[in-house]
C-alpha cells in the first residue's frame, strides 16, 4: 500500500470512561505520511487514542477521518489498510508462529499467495529463527511473542500502522532492528508510534505529539521541540545532600554519582547554579520541559 | 498474628475485586429471586417443601430453613463457578509471581483463597438471609420475627456447604488438569452425584428421617427430621411424604407450627464435620499448588508432571507419540478462496492442541455411531457421548479473543463480523457435524428422517448456544456448566423438553426440533449483536 494522498484527520476527539473520567479531551491532529511519535506520561491517554484510531473503541465526542471517511461510520475502510500492535495483546498458545500469522492473514482478507509470501518475509524481517517458527507460541519468550505481534501488524503492508509500546520486551539489538524497520517503512505510510521511551522516538519520528491528561500539549517537528530548549540544558555538579533542593527548583532529567559529587543534568530557563555548564539539549530534555508546563505554544 | 494479617489482606483484595463485578450483582439478584420463589404465596397451590399437602406456617423458622436449604443446594453449583478463579486471577494478572516471592507459605495461600471464596459466598447468603426476613413479612402469615430461628439454618446448613464448595474450588484450581474446562464438567458430575447421595437419605419412611451426617452435605436430613417430628405430632394419622422443589399440589394445603431445628451438640458436630473436611481440602490443595512456577504453569507441562501422567509415563514412552511432538504437527493451509481460508484457520484453531486421545475417541465414536446408531437406546448413548466429547472445543467459541487477549488485533481486522465471526460459527458447526456424523450416517442409511431432522437441528443448536454464551458471558465456564446440565437432563435422562437432539419420540411428537431451530436462530442473532457490541468497543 503506497499512497501519497493518505491522510488521517483527528477532529476534537474526546473519550469519557465514567461520569467524570475522561481518557481524552478535545484532541485534534492532522497526519500525513511519516512517523508520528506520540509521547506522554503513563495514563496520559496514548493508548486510548490508539484504540480509537484502530476502531477498537468509539470516541464519545468528535470524529476521525481516514482519507475523508469517518472511521466510526465506515470502519472497514481504515481496517483494510490498518496494522495494529496493541500494548497488551495475546496469542493463541497452541498455534505456531506461521499458523498464527496464517490465521491473521485469513481474517485480514489476504490472498493465500500473498499471505504465504508475506509471512516468510516478515518472519525473516523480525528475525524469528526458522526452528522457532514451528514451535507453539505458548512456549515463546515475551520478546519473541512481541516479534510475532510486530509481524502480524505488518501482514497487510498497512497504510496506517499503529504501534503501542512496540519495543517493550525486546532486547537492545532487537530494539535497534525494529527502530530501523520503522524508519524504512516510514516513507510510504502513516505510522503512529506510542511510547514513553524518548530515544525510540528520537531515532524514527518525523514529528512528535506530546500528550498529557488526555489533551494534546504540543505537536511539532523534533527540531522545533529541540529549539524550545536550546540554551536551557545544563550540567551541574552538586553535593548529594543538595540534590533534593535542586530537584525542587529545576527539572533534573538525569543524575550520575561521581567522586566529586552528583553530576545532574538540568533543564532550566536560568542558569541553575553558578557552576552550571551549558550542554547540548536532547529530545528528552524537551519532553520534560514541555510536560512540566513550559514551551507549550 | 502476621499470618492472620496476610490472610485478611488476601481475603480483602479478592472480596473487593469480586464484589465490584456485575456477575456479583446478577448472582445476588438471582439468589434473592430464588428466595422469593422458595416461599410461594399463601393463596397459591404451590409448595417448595411438601410433606404431603402439609407445610409449616410461614414463620421465621420455616422460611429461614426452607430458603437456607434451597440456597445451599442451588448456590453450590453456580457458586463454584463464581469462585473458581481466585488463583487464576493471580496467575493472569501477574500478581501471583509477586506473591510467590514473599514468605507466604503454600498452605496459607490455599487456605487464604478458600477463606476468601467462602467469605464471598457468605456475603451472597447474608443478603439472601436478609431477604428471607423480608419474605416473612411479605407473606404475612406470621409477623413475629425470631431472628435466631431465621438465621440459624443459614449458619448451620448453608455455610458448611459453602465452605466445602469454596475449598473444592481451590483444589480444582490447584490441580492442573482440573483447572480448565475438564474441571468445570467434572464438578457438575460431582455435584449431581453429591445431590443424589445427600437426598437419598432424606426420604420419609416409617421410622421418620434417618440422619446421616456423613452423607448429608446439605444438612437436609437434620431439617427434614425435625419437620417430620413436628408434622407427625400435628397430624399423627397422616402418611407423611417429603418433596423438596417447586411443586403444584391438588387439594387443600394444611399447615402446622414448626419452631425449627434444635441445634444440639450432636447436630452441630455433624455440620462441623464438613467444615473440617473443607479445611482439610484447602490444605491438601497446597500439595498440588505450584506457587506460580512458570515452568510448571502450562497445562500440558503440568499434565506431564502430574501424578497420573507419571504413572503412565512408561506406557507413553513405549508406544504413544509424545504430546510435545503432536503439538508440533503443523496442518497446512490449503489454497482456498478467502472465506475458505478463514474457515480452515478457525477449525485449525479449534483442533490444534487437542491431545491425541481426543481424536482416537472421536474416531471411535464415529465408528460406533455408524455401526450401532439405528437402535434408539444405543443411539441415545452413542450420540450423547459423541456430543459431549467436543464440549471443550465449543466452549472456546466466542471466548478465545478475550481469554487469549487477541481481541484488539482480531476486531481491528476488516469485516470482523462477516469474516471471522461467520467463520467461527461455521467452523463450530462443522466440528459438531463431524463428531456426530457416525450416528448421522446411520440415520440416513436407515431412513430415520424424523430423527435426522432432530440431529440436524442439534448440529446447528449446540455451537450456536456455545457461541452466544461465550460472546455474552466472556467465559467458557457458563456454557460448560449449562450445556452439561441440559445434556444430562435432556438427551441422556430423557426429559423431552430439553431433548435438543430429538432422540426421544416424545420430543419429535411435540415438534421440539422446530422449536430448537427457532431458538438457534434467536441465539445466533443474539451472538451477532453481542459480537457487534464487542467490535464497536
């Protein structure tokens, strides 16, 4: 599926779970080809948004258009081109990887030939060893199961790929492999990558949406986010007993204990300490800066 | 003291989790309704405890005892299925792995779970007891409330029974092969046997009721003996008979005053015996409980290490293909049109993972059915066996997506209703058809067209019932318990109205196949609506 006119339009979407509990509030976003990194703290509403786009649940208010068609009214249009890897998903333990993917291919409506070809390709792509492919999924490790999950999401060569915490459970090597895979896929489709691992987003996202308490806080290019914290990242060395006080007055993104004290990385509009040395800002700094209530323009 | 605190916390967490579920409210509603039915209106000719057109005045003792007795019999079946998830929940949520790393001992854990089950069931019974008090005033035959006479039967007849149910549920969860569908069916069989044995000692004879606490799990003989004594004093000339259950009687109903069972030390000891048995079972469960060891968590792995499997190991090694090898056999996907591939995938999903002996049994039943299905009595046994054999396949219909958490990826595929749902239903129907085809073939060759009609309707009815209950309840337990009960009462015991297989002439004469065909259509529609709701989120 390659189509330059693909467009996902999220218009004022809200989701209410209980009388006063909102998972999402007035969320609007326009997406075209590329990888959107969806970043936010736990419980921010990332998975809620994902499940609404994946047609698993309905928005309470607002609508989502896939190439101009409301996905709540005509879900099959988007389902036909959708690849979805949920954060929490299961597999049928008595089937092996090939059988499970054949099952998913059948219900996704892939032809027998395409399915056969894709399954072999994808199992190679996710690096699942040939001898493991015929073993029941019930005996798989979490990482292997995750790789089968990734393969099923890519079965129909999706135009819209939604991956929720995809690298959870993967070892570092597999994580890098998956990030490269996402980068390779990015040019031809819309990919929504939800994660709290900023380095994953840093590596592949063409644009980033920050979400908190169900609301869109900022939608920007990675470089725009980095510009927001330019000159605001510092390295400070403080005695360990002064660290709590530093945390009180500034955003501390990381710390490392050394013989001369604690080396703290700080994001702050002003120089946090006389001895503070300016440092190059990272996306993680920008994320913490925006989430803490700054730079939300 | 620390142990008590652990126990309390186990019970508290389980209780909070369970009482916040809809199934709790539904059970409460059903049980209160059962309590209401247990005390028929004074004007009606209905009785639930009938001593031969004689009943006790609706005072606290009579109402309390009646509702307590009926509740303990009724709740002991669904109550088991309601609480048989305490260990499973810890396993599924991952909390078990955390628990396993604490100093909590296995006996304390299984005992805690049994107590937790018991407290939950007790909560239900407490509401029923409250409703019983209300019923006394609704019926208004006696407005003098004797709290002890009302509550004591619940304490001494119902609670020991429920303690046993609570402990048996833990035992079933601890033994790997009883943990899933097979255990659900085994409990029904056990429950039927226990009811039969318990009630066999409660009929009235010339010497009144013989109290046999060892046989009497439900405490019915204690209550019946006391009722018999009072009724005999009130009506010495009458031949007393005892019937428990909702019945409509002919003629005038006479009443007598009964002040309830005198709870003597002996009587209480008889009831305490069951509490002791329950505690013993709860502690025994610790022997089988694997403490969330993932290496032993899998059903099949545990089966291999189970006592029975260990005993059979030499035989298995000599002559039978290993289970592990069997699971590795891969069934190829034939080149078919799209729906055909969905169908094959669904059937493969149903059949994959079944042990080799399941296929041997199915083939045996096919051959036996084809050979001996012409004789009506043989047919009852053969078709009955053929259509209980796949019960664990059917009970997975409509449930798998929840059990295995594949819902998000299955429901986000295109046309989940037109493709996967229909494939699942047709697949289930084909499995039913194939497993019953031995008898079906025989019916065709012998020209028994009326019976073939009943057979054909059952082919559609059984998987549809499973699918509907699975989709709406989200658990396989409901179908497993209900289907086995209906299968036993209808086709096996011959009660025509439940004979969905059309085995008896009476069922055919009353046009039951057509009724079940209509019911199948309604169930299918209900399943479709249920799945549509799931897909819509």
